[in-house]
């Protein structure tokens, strides 16, 4: 009986040990599984040197030149020489006002110039010979009259002394003598002046008259020129706003001219990219139809446009782009870095206590590493210090990993 009880106890102990061993194995297996589960899976980015990194930004196309054309004065449109879509050359007459009145004004002004020029020529030439001879005769006549008056005055003095004439008669003879002498003096001065040649005051007056006549002629010619609407540059007539026989005025648009020999692409560049843009930099411009053209950066705004929060940039395209139209959207591809640089995604860089860091991956564990960053190129930071080509870093989700944690790389 005791032997049977001992065997039974031994069997129970053996069975218990076997079950305990199974429990231990199960617990060990569960622990290992839990340990595996705790290893986080992360996405990695391998640091490499980048050359010729490009960025793309969308813009809007507009003609190189676009101008609203109007006459310089009021009038009735007599003729429009072009149609919508016409190709015109610089200086070509596009439309005209009724010029009949303007031509009359020009003709009248030309006549005034001719008359003033003749008067000036006469003033410069001085008196003619017959004028000199006539004036000499006038002087001789005045001299004779003066001699006669002087003789009669002398006789009157004798007669008055003898009581033959009154005092009034003597005074009358004295006045006549004085007037004759003055008349001789005036005629002599005029004769001497004619002998000296052209009068300076007359010449100056004649010159002023000629200048004034030329001013009137220039004004009339300008008014006639304002009656013609000419193309300031070669281009395409985009629209015609008025018709023949319609009355128009200064500044009132008659037609619109555009220059499609080149295109201007307007971009709005944010502050993270504006540092890459420089005047004179080449840009590849792509249209939606697949066509491409080379452009040059011709303007980079020095200040921020507060209404958009961006910097306006202009790219001029001189290449032929026949299928392009004003207002169409294009994509500009530009190179942001030409020399080799280490660039990492923005999502792989963290900020702690005003310094930057990345999470390096080394032997299936991560390590927090400080870095010094440079410029921001689109969605990439330039790393100046702290990384080497070939380093692996966590590409995103930095808030879900900690320094020293075991990780498993999913992909790059």
C-alpha cells in the first residue's frame, strides 16, 4: 500500500514538473514575442551628396509688352487700317483721325513762317538805295527851309528894332526859325541811321517773329501727327475698341497691341526659396502641352509683397513659343544648388533648445545627433555639420522615437 502511494506521488510530481516546464516555455515564448513587438519600424533616409538639385514653381505667362493705344487729341476716326489679329511693324500707321482741319492749320503756320522770314531778311539787309536817296533829299529840303527861316528871323529883328513890326510878329518868326532847325536835325538823324545799315532792334523783332512762327508751325505739325495712331513696337493687334466715324478723345483706348516675340513669366516665390534666385539665372519653362523654352531671371523683388506673403520674380523668355498665350500657367524648373551638398528632408530634422538634430540609425538602434543646417531648399535642409555621406537617419516621425531605442528599418 505504501509503495502504491509513493508511485502515485512520484507520478503526480513528474506530471507537475512537465506542466511547469510547459508554462515556462510558453512564458518565454510570449516574452520573446513581446520583445519583438517593441522594436519599432522606421523609415530611413541615406544621406548623399546632391548636385544640380532642381525645384519647380508655377507661374503665369504674359506678353513681353502690352499697351493700350489712343490718339493724342480729340477728333473723329476717319480710318482704321488694321484688323484684330493683324501683325504690325513698329512705326506703322494703325488708325487716323479726320486731318482736313489739321492740314489747314499746318498750311497757315507755314505761311506765317515764310512772311516772318522775309521780314527778317529785309531787316538784316538794311535800307535800299532809293530809300537813302529819298531821305537825302528830305535832309536837303529841311536845310533850305531852316536857312530861309533863319534869314526871315534876322530881318524881323531889324524891323522890330526900327519899330516896323510888333513883338508878336518877331516871336512868330523866332518860333518858325526854331521849328525849321529841329526839322532839319530830325531828318539828318534819320538819314545817318539809314546810312549805318540794319537796325538792331528791327532785326531782333524780326528774329522773334520768325521764332514765334516756327513755334506755331511745330504745334500745328504735332497736332497733325497726333491725328495718326502709329505702332510703338512690332506686335499683334489684340483688340479694337472703337470703329470708324466714331468720335474719340485723348487717352481713350482705340486698340490694344501686344508683343509676342517674347514672354514674361511672373512667379510668387516664398521666403524659403527666394535665396536661390538671382538676376541673370537661367530657368527652364515648361507649358502644359509639353513645350519647353529657356528663360532668364530678369527681376527679383528686394522686398516682400505683404499682400501675398511672397517675393515677386520675373522670368523673360525670348525663345519662340508660338502656341503660348497670355494668362496660361507654366512651370519653371530652376537649379537651386550647383555644388555638392548634403541635403536631408525637413521631416528628418528636429529642433530642441534652439538647436537642430537628427536621429542616426546605427546597428538597429537610433542615436540623437546634433547638426548645423544651412539654407532651406524647397523641402530639404542643407546640412553643414554633423553628417557624412552614407549616414542613415530617420526620415520622419521623430516624435515617436527616443534616443537609444531599438528600431527596424522598413525602407528608404
